[in-house]
C-alpha cells in the first residue's frame, strides 16, 4: 500500500489522533445513553466521528492519485502565534481581558504591521 497524497494522509492521521484523544478523555466521565446523555456522551460522539472522518481521509489518500508534496513548516507565523498566546496568558491576570486581548492581537499582527509600514 503506497500513499499517493501525503497532505491528505497526514491530515487524516491528525484527525484520528485528536479524535481518539477526545474519545479516551470522554471515557472518564459518565456517558449515559441517548435519552439521558451524560457529560461524556458528546465528546465521545465527536471523537468517534472525527476518527471515522480521519480514517476515510487516510483511505482516500491511498486510493486517489494526486501529486502533492508536503511543504515546509512556516516557522515565523507559528512563532508569532505561540508568542501571542504566551503574552495573553502572562498579561490576563495583571492587566485584565481588554489589555491582554489587545496585546495578543498586536503580537499576532506584528509581521503584517511591519510590512504595511515598510511599503509606505
């Protein structure tokens, strides 16, 4: 079995991993039945559906012949997104929601703002 579409295959793997993690986490709660749902029913259902969708995508990636390559990781946006979350977490307690939100948005937009002012 040869993988013919790597981006679809890896996205399917990601869906399966996240779905299984949600399903495993939901087992710790009372699941109940459809008529009387417990707090674990909905996450278990969503995790199962997400895993099934991931399996379908993985099977499709083996059957469908598409010449698509997995690109390199875009490190710069990834670093700015993580830095924005860290800035939000550090400033939420001392500064409040408004200041933390403005700081987070500013950190995420730094690369865009730099380009916008550079072109003028």
